[in-house]
C-alpha cells in the first residue's frame, strides 16, 4: 500500500508556526489503517489552541482493540486521576445509543488523542464521546464491526488536552462539577491533597464529577469551604451584629476570580488553623452520618445535612471568624460531640421559620440561598457562646438575629443614600 499524503489544511497566518508531527501521524496510520489512508489524510488545526487533529474513519475492531477511555488529564504529574466522567448507564440517550449500535448504526464525533507516551498498548486515548465508544464496544461483542468516525489529535499539551476534553463533551453537557475538577487538576494536586489530608476525601480519592447525596466532596464544596473560612477570618467579631456576615458559594462551571486569587497565594496549604478547621468539619460530617440509622425515613437527608452548602459555608465562615478565640472556637468544633442525637439537630432545624418565609419553606437546612447561609452563621456563632448544641430556641433566636441584622443593614444603606 502506498503511503498516503498528509496534507495540512492550515490558515495562512498559522502555517509558518506549526510543525507537523509526521512520524507520529504515520504511526497512527500504520496502526489503525483509517479509510482515508489510501489517498490523503487531511490535518487541521484548532486556531484557538493550535492543537493539530485529523478527522477519519476506523473499523470498530481496530478502534476498540487499541483504545482506552481510562485517560489521565495530567499523565506526568497526576497519572492516577481521571478527567472523564463515569458512564451514565441508565441515561435514556445512552440506552438508545446501545440499541442503535447493535442495529449497525455508524457513529461519529468520537474524540481521541493518539500517543504512545503513556500506556502504549492502547495508543488511542478516548477523551470525548465515551458513551458512543462503549456502545460501539458492546456492539462489537455482538459481532457488529462497522466503520466509525473519529476526530484524532496529535501531540497535545496538557492545556490542549483539557480544552479538547471540554469541547468534545458538549453533546452530553459537561457537569459544572466535572469542569471544576478538570480545571483544578490542571492547576495541580494541592486542593485534592489538602482535602485528603484533612479527611474531606479518602486517601487516593478524587473529587466527585457531579454533586450527589452520599457521594464524595465536589471541587465547588471544597473551594466554598476554604473561601468562607478566610472571609470569616477577615471579618471583625466586634462588629458582628452590624456587619453583613452572609457567606458565599463558590462559582461552578466557570472560573471564580476570588478562588483564583486565593489559590494563587499558595499560603493556604500551609495554614495550620485552616487545616484544623478542615479536620473538624470532616469529623462533623462523619458524626452526623453515624448519628442517624440508615433505615429511618428521611435518613439520607439527615445523614448528609452537613454537606448542605449553606451549612458548609456558614460553618467554615464561623470557624474563620473565631480563629483567634480559642474558647469559642473549641465550642464551635465541639458541636460534633452531641450526645443522643445528630449534631446538627435536623429536627430542630426543620422547625425553624420566620414570619417572612413562604409557605413552601421547609425549615433551615434545605436551601442554600444567601438568607439561609446568613441564618446559619448566626446559629453557629451563638452556639459557640455556650457550646451546648443546637436547640429549637437557639434556632429561633438565630433566625430573629439574622432578620434584625438585615434591618440594621437596610438602615445603614438608606443612611448612605441620604448622606
């Protein structure tokens, strides 16, 4: 068979800057024998990232036999962590995809990188369209060996690999939490290592690719915890009753400027007080889970109560606020050691209401809006005065204190307008 022509189709302004990895492309052609290899294999460039790719067609047995979806985002420094999300086996679209593949459906838009730098036995690394790939794989087991279209990249950098993974998953949208995990992995392992160190993640465990009850922590939750700890640390306890102490929730699915600024500082990974707060919150999560019997009605919701974002953010904010008050901080941390009931007293939280709440309001601990977060800061702050745990009267007082503070803040805002 004659060698096919590798024909670059590059914009004129980029052509002088791009080196064609001909040896690598020839190795791909020899290994996979794409349908186009009898004539011309066109090579394109994504002008935004200057990533080189070709679009061609490969027989299913070649595609499946020499490919893998088990692909690290950063094979050099973090080879044990994956960017691909899990296969959603019960997704309706995927079930149709599986049936279609067995009816000899030809798929396209499987996205891959050809590289032998890691895991050379499977040189084609599937970085997008893993659901299609799995459907093709199942059909091949059933004897269906059709030709399928792939977009294959050559010589990707880590940044180009991340970009390719993101854009290739837009058919079945990338969950915001997966996007965050991919971005954090690109920055480095520090956040994951910190979470594993304090017990918010198990050793060797990665962040969840989508927020689910009972699942491991997401990147957004970890960022939210740390951001609010430092927000509380920057606030003044002396003006607590007249200051807006509503925590924030870190943005997900997009870059968060506040997090990027804090992360860039680098000092947070060596902050012993932040580390202590992380360990104490991990202990609270564990205590809340263990305090509730699994067979009880609504048990999962109560067991996972500590991971409600309003609670997580407010607990971290209060820990930061009290970082220099050893006595009250110990009472805040001691919430986990309540005897005879769950530490957060979900039953008491559920009865917490204010006259301004709508009829659909289910009580504290179900929502995550700014009002909910602000109420929890009040609750944790006054709980730390005596450290006797969360009770119904304490919940009621916290809600009233929150609304009294909001009235003061409204007056301050109106006063500023008057001058």
